[in-house]
């Protein structure tokens, strides 16, 4: 049982964070009377009712929910003009250039009831999928701006390790390095060690997911078998004579 009042923004956001899929934290920004939160409101990824509420009423208290796994953020404010309820909207990911958002549809927020459990269901079913699609689109744009991306990268088994040529795309090289690929300078390959097979499998799944967001496929192959060594032909067998000596 929660001993907090979900009609209060801080309490509502705390309970909501605990009921969303994944691991989320909640940070409440209180109303100090002379402080606004325009720097946070400017990051809200919405062109619908949340943007309208911010433009009409301003933001003097709010909560920011952050998913610890990937840094995704949600913005929570009162639903002004309503007896109860809140507005929940996505916040744009940090670190992407403005041009990366060109052509990306905003994952507009939701008006949710004051019941945080019903609100979590609505956010999970409707807002988070739109948010994931928009982030993936923006990341593809950002990667394309940085350098052209290949259609696919090839991962090759070498003993227990996985190797791939160093991509020409710096963002792809960075992505692979972030997931455990080390640069073997002697062979000029990126290598994912297989000392811990469970960690290796997790890294491959994570890399595959991130590359899929960028529109890049992953091929898995074993190295080509070495050609058989050439051998001298066997001498021809001589057929036995049909005539027998008597």
C-alpha cells in the first residue's frame, strides 16, 4: 500500500515511475513561486495538448521520470483546467543535432487520470511505443548525417570471439565499442571476446537492436574452411592379366 496521495504531482509521479516497465526514477521539481522550468519544458517532445498547456499556463512545478537503462525521459505536469489528472509527455533525447529531428513525428503526450496505475497502463500501451519509434527515427537521421551507413555488418566467428571489419562510419564504430568490441590493431578488426558467453550473447542482442533502429542489418557467419592441400594423384592400378601361367 502507498501512503502518498496520488492526486499530488510528486506522489503521482513517484508511483507512476514504479509501475512502468523497466527501471525508472522520478525527480520532482517543486513550485518555488518565482521559478519556472522553461529549460525542461523546452525539451518536451509534443506538438499537442502538452505543448498547448505549457504555452498557456507555463511550468512552475513538474516531475521528470528517467529510465535508467537508456536515459529515456518523461515529463509530468498537472492537467490545467481539469478537476484532476495529469499530462505525461516524452522528452527529446539529449545529444542529437537539431537536423536529426527533421521528418520525425513527435510522440505527443497523453492526458491521464489521477490514478497512477491506470495512467501507467495508458503510457505503456500508447506513449512509450510512439516514443521508441520517434527515437529510432531520430537516431537513424543522426547517423546518416554523420556518415553513410552500410546496409549490413558481418560478424564472423573466430574461435570463441566475434570479429567484424572496422566500419567506415564513426558512429557505428562507437556503438560497437560501447557494447564490448575491442580494436585489434594488428588485424584491424573489432573483436567481441567470448570469455563470458552469456555477456557476449547479451552484447550481440543489444547491438542487433541498436543497429535495427538505424536500419542496419547483422549477418553472422563462420570463417571459410581452408582449402584442402593438393595431393599427388595415386598411381593407376594395373588390371590383372587375363592369361594365367600354366
